[in-house]
C-alpha cells in the first residue's frame, strides 16, 4: 500500500502489507456501514411492537434506539472523514457497481429513526413532535423518490452488470422510497384526520412503487438462480434482502388500514362506496388478506435464503452484508405481529415474540463478528470491502 499526496495505490496482494495505518483503512469505510445502523434501529422497532411485554422491555428498546442514533452519527462522521481525506472517493463510491448499491442504507437508517421517534418519542411529547414528523415524512418521500430515479439512472448508464451476478442487493435503491409506506403506517396513527389521509395515500403510493419495482427484480433474481445457481457463499446473506419487500409491504398495508377508522367516514368518504360506514372495514379486510399473501411470499424467500446460507456456512467469511440477517427480518417479524393482532391470534403473537428474541440474538452475533472482523483485518482493509474492484 502506497500513500502519496492523498492518493492511495493498492499493492497486488494487500496481505503482504502489514503496516496499513488507520488513515488508509478509513479509505475503505463504505456506505455499507449503514447496514449496522438500520439493523440496530430495526431491533428497537421490533422491541417496541412485540406483543408480550415485561417491565423494562421498553427501556431496552430505548437503549437500542439511543445506540442506533450514536452509531448513525459515528458512521456519518467516519464516512465524511473518508470523503474529506480522499475527495475523489465520493464520486467513485456513487458510481461503483457494488458500493453504490449500499448508498440507500443511509436513507433506510433515517426511515427506522422516524418510525422509532413515533414509537418512543411521540407518547411522551407534545403535538410539536407529530408536526415535525409530518414535515420530515414529506421531505423523506421527496428525497427517496429522487434518489431512486437518480441511482437507477447511474446504474443503467454505468458499467454494465450481468444477470449471472444478480443478487437481491439490486433492490436496495428502491427500498427507501418503498419504506415510505412503513413510515406512513407508523406516524399516521398520531396525526389528525386531515393530515393522516394524505400521509396514508402517499405511503400506499410509494409502497406500491417500491414493491412493483422489486417484483421486476425478483424475475431476474429467480431466473439467475435457475440458470446460474446459488451465489457464492460470501454473498448468500444478501439473499435475505428478498424477504424485505413483501414483508414491509404487508406491514404497511395493515398498518395504514388501521388508521382508516379515524378517517372514514367521519372526515371524508369514497364516492364509489354506497355505505360509507363500511369503508374502514373494507380497507381493513382487504389489507389483511393481502398482507397474509405477501407474508407467505416473504416466508418462502426466507426459507430459500436460510437453506442457502446453511449450505455455504463452512466457507463463509464476514462481510457487512451479514446485516441482511437482521433488517429484512425486522419487517418479516413486525408484519406477522400486525397480522396476529388483526386476527386476534395468541398463537401467531407468541411466534412473533420468539422471532423477536431470535432477532436480538442474531444482532448480537453479527455485531460480535463485525468487531472481530475489524480486528482480524477482514473488513476495513484494502481489497476486502464493498469498494473493491473484482
């Protein structure tokens, strides 16, 4: 490794360079580190929603939320330091065929933060916080839509990628705008009817956009699995990303429909419905049926991903994509919580409580592996991160 005038040159075999300093290692601090923050925020969100509660559980959730905020600030400062120390790396990261796919993780971290503010902040604050959340929601929708268009444009006009290398990571650029529906399902419950209705409609709109784009990607993904087989073991954790879109869409549908009773028909109505008093029930039943179908699809992707990861477990080494074990399954778990609540099913709710415990254990396992990988030079090292040129 040679460092001169702020420029970094990588030797052919990075393992031969034992004196790589932290300044050089920071050059490989990538956007993928936001997978840590969005997963930590996701754990806080699951804890806030889990049905079987005990004294101190909310405190544990608050601790995870605060930890998420600290991690988010730390990752942002570290990434900013990389771009300041190596100015050209910002442009390169946005055009890199792998690292650029993780840029949306920054926005996904913000989405979990907004939902956690609703869960942990709004119950203890005044109307001012719900007003701030409403403004932030609309800003989030605008920014994520522009990013989804801009980033896919860069991918379409950049270095061509082959279907043989396709993984669910390709879905990530549309993920943030899709989670507008999840955020809407959370914050609409505390908004007044005149503000809740447009938030619900926007959430449903962008959730649908994200889900349908994901479906287009699914066609390529399944085709790739049929023709080229499973990805390499090191990239198989990313297969869990496919669990996310149907899970979060089902969650958004049921969550948004739960706010319908406060809006229909007292505040507004739908002219196509002869009996306005039925509107909320119709929306609720339709959303529940759709969520069950979507959760079943997510469950199928979950099983395929789990079997594939177990099949390659012996040869896997840690990468930040391991956080895919956590974040997509956050939506998977909360969607089932919403379904269990809607069906009044104690059995389903007990299953979700077990899933919550397993998610927390998984988070602990991955964070320990990440720390160990930093110490063992498996990440934050030349040629071993998402900015590598394969």
